[in-house]
């Protein structure tokens, strides 16, 4: 078993999928960190019954919570995955052969799914995110939402060939419910940074979002679902500025 990186997972109320996530990472490393921020379902019990240790702690927002979880890792190299994701077979084989390289962090492709359907086009399509890095060279930023890994020293970015499977939403309706919550969180983040919901932003941003998702990113190739996802994305943009302006 490789001993050169830790796997870090943040968790809250994920009992319906955490077993699949944990099964996909079993045997990839000698250190799996699960950071639970107050689950009210049996997520913790599921993980413990599978032989994993769970750390409990407060929720600080997405970026700070992820960063806090990386500090619990045994190894400086960390691979991050969520409880609605699992490591694909090819990626698992790749990670077993992976060797650390100073000054480098790795992106991984997410294969986003709506229910059982893989979405290849639109904003869900070409989804590459940094998930493997040395915590002294890079780490999660302070964003409460839409967080990302940012380098703290000059690094190269490479891409692993395998993929993470991501169950983004169970249905379009489920996705819209999630976006409602994200819109409120984004508005709060904007407000804290002093960003304003100008009339021009409120009017034009949703249109721009739809055009980018449906046309420029070829969302129309997904048919009806592509249109629905583009409309949902535009609705999210409209709502975040509406909430920012103080309108409910």
C-alpha cells in the first residue's frame, strides 16, 4: 500500500453515499481523514462501521473547513474528494502508481452526473479541479463557497488521466434546490467583500450565464437536459444578485 499521500474527505449528512466514496478509496493509502462537521444522520456510524476514523469539528465555510481537514492528514501530500464523489477505476490504478514531485499539483477531471446520466457538455462538461497537492505548497483558499486550491509558492499544474465520478444532483429539481442554497451563500460572500448588485449585473449576468452554458460550452448537445441545466445556471446567477440586493 502506498504511504506517500493522505486522502481527505469533508462530511456532513452523507449517509446515502459515503460508503461508495470510502469503498472507492480503500487500499489507496494508509491515511484517510474524514472530517465531519455535525452530521445529524448516521454518516459517522457508517464510516466507523467500515473501519475508518472520523474527526469531528465545526463548520467554517467550504474553503476554511477543507483547509482545517488537510491539517489532520498524516502526510503532506493530500488528495481531496467529497462524499458525493468516488474514485474511478482508472484513477485508482493511477494513484497506486503515483509518485510525489515537488513544485507540482495535479488536476483531476470530474465526470458530473445528473442521476445516472453523465453530462459531457455545458458548464458540467470540461470540469477539471486541483485535488492532489502538497499542503505546504498549496491549499484551499478562504472562500465560503466556490472554493479552490491556490498555490502559495510557484508550482506547475499537471492533470491526472483518470477521473472522479461526481453525482452532482439526483434530478434537475434537486439541482435547483441546491442552487437556491448556493445563491444565498454566494450573496453573503459577495456582501462581505463589498460587491454590489448593480442593475446592469442583475439584468445582464443571467443572460450571459445562459449563453455561455448553452451555446459557448455546447450545452445544447445534451438536448432537453442541457437546456434545463443552462436555465438553472441562469436562475442561480439571477438569484445570487437578487439576494445580494436584499430582495427575497
